[in-house]
């Protein structure tokens, strides 16, 4: 069992990286294409209380070739990065499916002998904000351990966003031509000074009606102090907020980052009085 646990510990740190260039040696894996990052856990089915955390990356190029890396795999007192490349199927925009059934290689292209075949199936992409998938760790001695891999997407910041500031907001959320009024609406605002944009998470909000179920509602890449723009309101899984999916909007953020004023109008409505406002203090 100790050896099995060591193998399973190695299996905990699955991460997808880029496919090798066709004119590159297999021993020189390099990231290419778009990267999808998940914060994940591995739970062994034979010992349900045993869980391991790891970082999971999927990288896809224009030919739907996908590669993966298991980062910082701890095995017999050493740490490894493990690589695997294959093909994926594009199910829809920013949603991919990949089947995994093979051994892994080290960075220099040599096989990793710690375990045999890993068999798993994943859906991933910007719209796949979390997943729960079964996996099999099939060792060279024929032993087959079943496990669950759960992952939640991580929105990595671009390098130019290293100066991003996360601010907590509290303020009045008021619907005009709606029955919503919340004088203590909480939000999390991420300000990207180099891009002059904000990301906003309205925490357990009701926008259109007080009868709707409170839910987290998100806005990404909204320009500030730049006049009217068009934005999408989405839910945690990336799907549109059905009651108010697309909007014209503007946001005013004061230079001291102490107040935020936002005004939204619903593009799907002919009546321009159908909108909501959010006036908040930041800290």
C-alpha cells in the first residue's frame, strides 16, 4: 500500500502544457497556444479520505493539439515534471474534450517509470470553470486504482497585470424600472491600472428582481473613466446572466480608489429607462 500511495502522490500534480513543435525534439517541450489553468485535487477511491492538491494546465494550439504537464510530482524523495501530448476535440467555443490513455515522459523525453498508464477524460476551457472526472492509475504490475480529479479554473493574470489591485466594495445597487434596491450590496473589484479596466464580482446579487435567487454575477474587462462601453454580465460558470445578458455601461473610478460609480443599460430593451446603478465605496 505504501508504494501505491507513492504512485498516487505522483499522480496528484497533473498539468497540461504546450505541444512540442514538429521541428523540435521531443526532449524540448515548449508551451504554445492558449493555456487553461485549474486548481485541482486528486481523491483516491480506495481511500476516500485521502486527497492531494495540484495545479492543472491545458494548452491547446490552432490544430487542436493539446499537451499536459504534471508539475512538481513528488516520487521517492525527488520532484519531477511529467509531460504528455495528444489531440483534443473542440466541442464549442472555448470548450474542449480530451482523452488521456498513455504513459508520461520527463522533460528530456525519457519515460517516467513511476507508474504505468493514466486513463482519464476531461472537458476544459474558459467556459468549463470546474470539473469532476474519474481517472484510472494503471500500474505496470497490472494494479488499477480508481480516483476522482476535481478542478476549478484559475484566471491567471497577464504579465502586465502584475500591478492589479483587489478592492472590496460596499454600496447602493438600485434598479430603475426594476424592484431592486440594496443599500449594502457587496462586490469584489479588481483594478488593472495598466489596462485601465476593472473586473467586478457582485456577491449574491439580485439585479432585475428581488424575487430572483441571489447569485454571484461577474463583469470582466470593463473600461473605467472612458465613457460608454459594452459589457456582458455572466455567472460563475461563464454562462450569460439571463435577465440582463448584454449591456451598455460606464464606470467612474476615482484616482484614489475610494469610490466607484457604475451605470448599466440593457441592450435588449427599447426602453432606455430600464437600467441599474451601483454607487460604492472601496477599501
